[in-house]
C-alpha cells in the first residue's frame, strides 16, 4: 500500500544521504585491503574500526537479528550474508561482495559492491559486470510515476540476456530510520506493475545474479546463503531516492567508480 511507504522531507532526505555516504566511504576505504591472503575477519575488523573511530557512527549490522559482525562477505558461490571468519582467506581469482550498513544519528546507510581478488576468470568477470549493468538498468527506471515492476523488469532483462538467473528470495528494501522498511524491491517483474513511485521514497536496489540456476540454500550457520548448484553469484547494492525529476544515488562511491561507469 502506498501509505505504508515513507515519503521523506528534504530535511529527512539530507540525513538519509549523510548515512548513505558514510556507508559508501567504508567500501571505498576497504578496497586496497581486498587482496589475496587477507582473511574476511581482518576486513571486518578494519571496517568496524573505521566506522566507530573515524566516522563516529554505529556498525548497524552488529547484533541485528543476532548477526555477529560489521560487514557481510560473500565469496564466489555465496549469494549473500556470508559471515567474516579468520579461516576464510581470500585467494587470487575470487570474487567477493562486501555489504556494509551504518547508523548515524538514527539514520541507516546500506550499500554493497563486488571486488575482484587479483585477476578473475572470464565467467566471474562477466557475471560481476553484468550484475552491475543490471543494477544500473534498474536504477535508471526510477522516477515519479514509474513502478517497481519497471525496475525489476529492467534488471531481469539484462540478466536473462546474458543467460544469468535472478535470485528471488531476497530483495531491496525501504530504508531510513528503519533499517529494512517498506517497500520491498523485487529484482524481477513486469512493466507497469507494483508500487507507483513518488518523490521522497528511499530504497535499496540490490540484485543478486547467479551464473547457474537461481535456486539457493542456507547453510547451517543460519546466515550464509549459497547457490544450490554451486555456481558463482554476484551482487551490487545502492540506496536510491526518488526525486521530482528522476532519481539520486545516495551511496555513490567517493572518488569515482573505478572501472564501473557512474549510474
């Protein structure tokens, strides 16, 4: 229902933007540390210390529904919610998604991106780059009067063009003073269907694409989700605000986007 989706004022949007930019800064900060031989636990410690000591913010994932760490590190066939561990050492050729959320003055920022550990294989690179293209395609549908079905259809179309599958069990979400709020943002759908967007809405778009089939399973730790067929998986996530004329990416990376074109 439309009335269940918060519409943010200019002042609220500014607070949301600030938290989003802090989350984006964490991903920019950690990039030089994502190298062969580093443990995901070490990456988690670096991010935690940066959020607390440099940003003066709160690592929003710690304790959220019992989650024990600051970031989520999803390597290769891990779709999402991978838990950092001293035993998980990144190797050359790995791909890893790092997902981070911060809370600043009661407002949440949430974003994730893929990193190459050394030089990836051909399929891994194509999957990561296609997933980013799908994210961009979804974001570019955002404007007042468009629907969430338009967003999902754009993402799905890019994925299927490359014979990749879209994970359906997990979706984007509204965000503000509540970490996971309405609306739910599916990464598949039909044009013209679903919620009609209005200026002032803020939500994440965070497609997960698999190189194989879309089915997933959760490991016994209660968090880590992997592809059922053990194929590679990739995900990117941005926070997006609906503006009167279109969209604003709130989690844009500081200093540019490297090999990835801006949205």
